[in-house]
C-alpha cells in the first residue's frame, strides 16, 4: 500500500492511513483536514483594473508562489497558516460574488500639503508632493489624455483623419474638460482651465486664444530672488535625492499701516513640480527678534526634508545663474513646427515628403500663416536651419505670435533629393518636430498618424482646404495626438470648422500649435528627458557648489538670519488668511448646488471628484491631483455668493453657475476657513434661502426679469414679509440654478410650482443688484450699441429747442401751470429718459433740481425738478392755455425772445459743468471750492427762477442776466483752473512720497548688506562675534 502525497511533503499530517482517492469533488471537500481559525478579511474599494483582486496583487505587495498541483492548491492554506499571520484580502467587493452591481466607493479627500497656511504661488506648487507616487508603465504618472475615457476607446475617423492605436483623435465639438465632464469653452475674460498657472498675481487674458500648459511660475526665482539678498541650500536627501532650497525674508507694508514680514520659499527636487510660495511670520511659531533661523523655518515649512543633508550654497555667481537655468528650462519662446504637403489622392509619408513643388492652394495657406524669409543672413530664430551656406534651403516660413518666435520647417522649402524615396534631408528636420501641420488639398485621402515613423512627432494638426484660391476659401481642422499627451486648446468647433481664411483662423492655428507642443512636454518621453536634465543640475549644485556650513552650523555659529528687523505685533487671529498666494484645502467637488434650499435637497449634477481647492487673492481653482490638471477656475471677482452647512458649501459664480464643495475635518472648521477666505478676497456674500407661499389668488407677489433680478415686490405680501426686496437676484429655483433652467423653465416653475423655494442673493449696500466681473465686462462691450439706440431719441428731443421761450421753460420745469394738449407726448418722452437714469447718484446742490448723468443733454437737466405737491400748485390762467397767448405777450413789449433763449442753454450748460466738476473733485476737495460751487449753483437757480417768471412785471432785465451769466462763466473757468492745479499738486506730492519710500527701502537694504559684509569680514579676521541667529 502506497503512502499518499500531501501538499506539505511526504506523508500525511494526520495519523493513520490516508483515504482512498476519489473523483467525487464533494467527498474530497469533506476529507480535507480541519481548517485553521479564520483570519479577518478586509474588503477595500475595488480598483478600476478588474473585478476580483487576489491577495498580493496590489502594487508593492509580494505575491505568494502558487502551488502547481490541484491538491496542493486545495491545501495551500496550511502553508499560509505556518507563516506570519497577516490578514489576506480575498475579494475587494463581496457584492460581485452574488452577481449584484458593485457598490461605488466613496471618493476620499486628497491630502493637503504641509504646512497648513503655506500660500502657494502657482498651480504646480499646489501639486508638489513630498512622497511622489511611483511612475507607471513607461515612467509617466501625471500624463492624462484629458478627455473622457469613453471618447478615447473607439477609433473615430473622418474624411480628414483616421483613428489609430496609441493616438487620440479630435474631430470637433469636444469642448474643454471641466468638473464633471466636457464644458463649453470659456469666453474672455475667463481663462481656460489649462491656461491657469500663476495664482498669486492676476493672470489676464489678452487675446481670444490663450496659451496653455505653460509653467509661468518658473519665473518666480527671477522675480523675487535673483539679484536680491537670499540664501540657497543644497544637499542629497536619502528619500528625495538632490535638493535645492532658496529662502528669503520679505517685508511689506500692511493695509493698516504696519509692517508685515513673510518668508518666500522654493524647494526643488527631481520631480518637475516645484514648491513655490510664501508663509507669513504670523503663521509660524514665535522666534527671535531678527526672525527665524533657516533651520527653524525649514523644520516648519519642509518637515519631510532632512536638515542634516543641506549645506549652504557658495557665493559664486554661477549658483544663481544655474538656478535660473534650472527653473526656466520649461520656458521657451522659440518654437519650430513642421508642415507636410499632401496633394490630392495622397496619404503616405513618402508621398508627402516627395512633393517637390508647392501648389497654389498650399502657397495661399503658407502666405496666411507667416512670412517667407531668406535664410542667408537671417538673424532671428532659425530652428537649426543653415543661415550661412543655404544647405537647408534658400527660404523658409517665419512668424511671431504672442511673444513667441515660430520657424516652420516646410517640406517643399527644404532640400529635395531626386531618386531618394526617404528624403532624409527633409525628414531630418520635420521628423524632429513635436508638432506637425498636415496640409491637405481637396481630394486628399484621410491622414493616418501611424504612417509617420518618428519618435518625436506627438501632435498632428490636419488642415483641409475647401474652395482654395477663391474669395470663399475655408479650412477644416482635425487633431491627432498621442495618448500620453493631454488635451489642449483652443477647442475645435463641431465638425472642425469651417474657418474662413482670415487672421482669426491664423491665430487659432498658431495657438493650437504652440499649445500642442507645450502639452506634449507632459508625455513620457519628454517628461523623462526633462527629469534627467533637472537631476543633473541638482546633482552638480549639491556636489560642487556648496560650502562646509551645514544648516545646524548656520544656526549655531550665528549665520545671519533671514531678517534684520524686529517682529511686529501679530495681527491677531485670522492673519494667515490674508496671504496673497493660494491657500489650500482638500475637498470633494461636483457641479451644481446641493445644499438644501428651503428644506428640500437638490439632486446632484455629477459625481464628486477629489480635488485640491486653492483660493488666492486673485483666483479660485480646483485641481485634480490624480492627473495634475485644473478642472475648474474662476476669478475671485467673479464669485457672487455662497451657501454653506457644517461640511458643505455651494459656490455661485459668473452668471449664477454653481459648484458644490464637501470638506473634511471637524464640522464647521474647514467650511468656516473657506468662507472667511472668500470674504477677504471676493465681493460675494452669503445667500438667503426663502420658502415663498402663494396668496389666495396663487400669486407669489413679486416680478423678476429674464436674468433673475427682482424688479418689483408687492406691498403686504408673503414675499415682502420674508425679506425679498427689489434688486435681489434669484440664484436657484426649486433646487435648480437659473443658468441650468433657462428663463422659460424658471418662469414656468415660478408660475406653477406648488411650493417655491428660492436661493436669493441680496442687493449690495446701495441697493443695486450684484453682478460678477465677467457680467460687467460683457455689459461694457454692449454699451456702445446701447448708446447707439438712444441717439434717435436724443435727436427728437432737440426739437424742443425750437419751441417758444415760455413754453420751453414750463416744459423743462414741469410746472403744473404748463400747457397741455399737443405737448403731452414730448413730456412723456422726457419722463422716460429721466426714469432710465434714475439710479444715478444725485447731487445735493439743490433740493429742487437734482442732476442727471453727464450723458443726458444739457437741455434736459431741469426736467428732474420735483413736481409740486397736489393741491398746492397755482391755477393756470385761462389765457396761458391758448396757443397764441405767448406770442401775444411777446408783442406787448416783452424782452427779446432770442436773448432769453440764449440765457437758458448757457445757464443749463453751467449747471451741467458744475455736476461734472463735483463728480471729478471727490471727497478731498477744499471747503472754499465747495463754497464756490454752491454759490454758482444758487446763482443758476436764481436765473432759472427769473426766467420762469418772465411773464411777471418784476422780471430781470436782459442786461443784468447777461452780466450774471458772464460772471458765472468766469467763476467756472477759475474753478476749473484751481481744480487742475490741485490735481497736479496732489500728483507731485504722491510722486515725492513714492520716491522717499523707495529711497528708504534702498538705504535699508544697503545697511543690511553692509552689516552682512562686516560680519563676514570679522569672521575671516577671526574676531569674536555675537550670535545673531
């Protein structure tokens, strides 16, 4: 009888003979030895790569060796029981075993970089990680295609472009990838998400097409460190590798007049993301009067950085120059772009390279794109072309766009080699370009990117001409990029066009080419090259450009601290929220508003995305740390309002769009910090949630326009009782934002919903509706057309000048004794003009005649006189109602009408000029000038009253009126001269104050430099020095 073999070796672990072998699986299952005690199992969230996850299949875990035989696999738990008893994970989601849909894991909050109140300078600093994740396949972790996965899987094609494995095709209509999916491209002054870089300073949009994926924060060292007193430390960290740190203490004037100290910090590691920013001295632990030592500062700012590895950088001028080169290697304002010419019926690489001459359609396209230049003697950017011996051709295409020089490698302008199918002289240049424009004549075959055999060409812009060499020439565009190249703008319109052959298409195509090359820098190949270059620079600095002074020695032996002045009194709690840079919170964000309105929970507009929220004095951004892209941005001046609960906040911006932010931590703590920050950097305020019942007739009791502004609230209604006022703005109706509803759907809800719950934005302090900056910008662009609609109306009103004098005065003064009948239409038109400008600030010159804006004609200025109270007005004599009464009065010896008619426009013009002077004078005008203005105003009112009583016997004589008007004009000229002189004196005084401040700062810097040099000289001479650290 033979002995059975067991998984643990020869012989059975049990005593006695083994059971007879059988093919019955149930019997074999019962005959298994007793199982060891069950170990606890954990069910982690399921990763995206598979439904089931065996133990040890995660990255970083050791997978146990699988026994070969079935019996050994059946009893392999015995071997596992003899090893260390670590909990094993069998399945990540138990619902999968039952055939049920897997439960979606709740997204986690991304970790926030330490220290807590570090104000980041740019987006790259927000993404800085002390423990970067290991690189994925190919060595790339943050490169993302930037589009939805569902849009990348199919190989979509068109008549311009064929889909290919390893490439992503864009045929038009993709839009910009934002929070929750594709969104429409932003309009100026808003920036595309990929164009946001610097956060501490305003980043304005100067053209229709923005440049994207540019690390503009790379100029931080040049702007705030280079040429100024600062300290550099280099070293080799055991975890981070070579490290370079730059520190500088900065002193500024606070808003309250005191001095504010802060520390600017740069930490460079081998990863391409650099920590750049500022931390206020009030957010640091108390230190000595001269400021913290470098060691204490880095212990707080960079706790994961080993201080023992750092050495003080040498004083060689090579050090700052190398740091400039290291930081700004990603900034380049010289680009080269290849252009391939594809004739009708062509599609392959060899066919395009072997086109010897350019056709008429291609030449028309090149002329639109740039200028043909002679290479010999060309002194601008040449892009590796020969400018001495014409070995690379005699001419090329060159242009400039948004401070960038662009040299095109045009296939037909490069040397042509007969009987050479490869055309290596052409491919040597175009094949090394990252971006290639493929121009197709009508009738060309679709372009396939796999026909191009090159390791450098990552982006192809396919341009198809339609009706070339005609007045109706147009172009269509398609884009093909490698999968590891993120998406870039400007976004293509649906269908890829058509684009007219004009300057706008040129700007679009050049911006697309520049953004494509910048985006390709995130691809694996170029990312690895940049990382190696950066590592070499850091290695050289840490090895060859350091002194023997360590960070510990710097503090112990009195190395000059980062400051030279005594710390001022702390500004109190909340001072850390006043930084100019971006403060950061970890959030889960989703589009739409979710905080309950009036007790009703609103439905989500999209899944929550883990993001880093950064709020600076200029910009609010949401950055997805997984792929390193900005998913949402808006200027702080575009923030309208917010609604918050203990751990959630709805943020309204722009035209009333909303996003929801869910924050981690103690209830109310993080939300309170974000709200306090928003109150400091924006003009927004907290919303009000109102539940509006209907009255007995089913009305809500208020009127609203198409933009959501409350125009009228009825008295003694529920709407007025709840606090609704004219000028308020509806942001959300029945749980949905107004931009998502539209005017018609919102009006339908307000008319028919049984219970109306609204989110209201109160008006500002002056009662005016609140608008975002982008809305005001759009209105300012529409203002000229709106003024143009008023011109015919003003022309009609000028006809009033031709009326008789008495009739004109009564019309202007709106007296109850004024004539009626045919003039009612003109009076109504004047009333309408006055009502359109009723929101303008009124002057206190006269209670009877407030002043209209300057755009109102001078003749209409008196129409704002308060009408007399009913019952107190004089009765009109019957003779004044007759049309010919005024003419008869003039024939009875009245003063000359032409003379009186000339007084009125001059007097009204004087009053209008006075209103302009008052608006320009401001609140700092001297008392005697205000007194002069009041005297002129009272005299004008006297003249107007005298002219209104022209029918009375006591009317003023023409001579006295003429003298008074002339005197007023001379006084007005003198007043204008005095105001101009005061402005000039004020400007000179401000310039002198600025000069004194500049000289004071320069003297302070010189004294600090002198003290530093004296201390270093004393050290070299060996004299004893006191510890200043």
